[in-house]
C-alpha cells in the first residue's frame, strides 16, 4: 500500500544526513546500490504477531551512494505485511494502529529532513 500525502516524495537530502536522521527514527538502509537505496522500519502488531515494514526509496541525483555527499531524492513511501520467509504483501489490509504509527514516523522524518 502506497502511503499518499506523506510529504516525503521529492524531498532532497545528502546521504550522510538522510542516514543519520532515518537511523534515529528507527529506519535501516537495507538495500542499496550505487544509485538507489531502500530504507525500512519494522512495525509489529503484538495482537497478531504480524510484522509490517514501512519503506521508502531514495534515488541519487548527484553522485553515487559510496559518498556521504551524494544528493538523493526521496520517492514513494509504502507499507506491507511481512511474509515468510522473506517478502512483503502490499495488498493486505494494515491495522489502524500500525498505519497511525507509520504516519507518525513519516511525519517525524519529513520534519527532520525539512529543517
């Protein structure tokens, strides 16, 4: 599920700042290559033991990801339910509490990147 109106799409940041801010909020840069990166935040539904992953992508517009000075532009934010052994189901409904937490984390990220 793409999270509309998160306000992140199109924001720019250098890699060092994006990594620092996103890590403080709880995101991890799991996948990356020279020109793009994917940041994930694991959210757990304690009632059902389901795991959800809040994810956003960033693409290099200046430089490569091997440099902390690389400029990245943020793309869509989305959330999916983790599936065994390693996948995400983007079509599953997301519980309101998980979605509320996801939106709070995205708002915090937007605020930190906009300062």
